[in-house]
């Protein structure tokens, strides 16, 4: 059984859905659209134009809102760009997110950018220029050897450290699910928000068409102890420790 944590959802405050890239964000957007309809607001950088997300006027929205309907903002809250949750909506304490194994997240980014480049998609750009994966024509091994740090913490509340991440996650998040068990996470979130559950299917999937070099996971873990600790803690608090499923699901 997936525990939903101790915080109680209030429709009188915004729900902030922190979309960590390559963590089922496209599928999650469809779920949130079913629940919040026109009150789902998006927060995304225009990569090809290097344009920052819109800053939504929440006070005005809530004045026009019927009490039984909440507001949700979903998107990439990127601390490094100054578009993080505390940059735009400081002090929010009704956060939700879906995470995945940080190494799988790191590898999936490589395959996603390659797919976007082949298809002429916006994901082939970063800050208005060709993504380094595209520009340098990296192989997977070259990418893993060059980009060793996970970007996970960029898209979570700022200032996470080994000494505080447990407290911050407990205080600010209503729920954190896991992509490896996405349907079960959606079901648990539905209960937390008092919403009807929604059947989900994979969207924006990037197949892994190169073998992962031996030893790269172990090397990645050595460089990303905080990120691995966060993921392990999320499994312990909101989910169930389980292995072997991440490789079977390659969903963005």
C-alpha cells in the first residue's frame, strides 16, 4: 500500500506540480487536466526561443474561483534559470512530484534529446541553442563521461542538502510518486486530492537504442549521493522499496 504522507490538501491554496524532466510529465499533465480542467496552469520555458515561463496571478485566479475547484500549476520549476518554485511562487507548501531512479533519468535525457533532434522537436534545444548532446554528437558513453551530475535537484525546492532534504520534503510536499509505479502513484495522489483516479498510459516515450556501458551506474552514484538519497527516501516514505522495474519502463 502506498502511503500518502501526513499533509492535508486544501483547495484554497495552489497545488504546485513539479515536473522533473523525463519523469512522466506528459502523462501527468493529462491526469491533471482531467482533474483541474481550465484551472491547470502551465510553467514551461520555451527552449527554442529561450523565453521564460509566464508568472500567473494567483490572487486574481482565486477571486474568480468557486471553492470546490482548486488551482494547479504544472511545469519545470528550474532553480538554475531563476524560474524555480520559490522564484515564482515563494513559500508554497502544497507540492507534488513524480521521481524516478536518478541514473535512469540521466540516461533517458540523452535518448530524449537525440529523438527530438531527429524529429525536429524543441527538446533538441537548450537556452535557444542546440543542446550539447546534439552539438557535440556525443555517444551515450561520451555523454555519461562528460555530464556526471544529475539535474534532479534543479527541479525540486532550492537548497536541498544531505542534512535537510528529509525535513524539506516532508514540510513542503503533499505527495511524491515514482515513475516506475506510475499508475499506483496516480491512484494514491487521487486519494490524497479527493479526485477520481485516472487510467494512465505512456506518453513521450524515448526508447533506449544504445547499450549502457558497464560500470557507469556505479560511477554515477558516486557523483550523486544526494540525489540517490532523495530517491531512496521517497521510496521509503511514500512508496515501497522495489527493484527491477525501472529497466522495464522507459517513460518520459
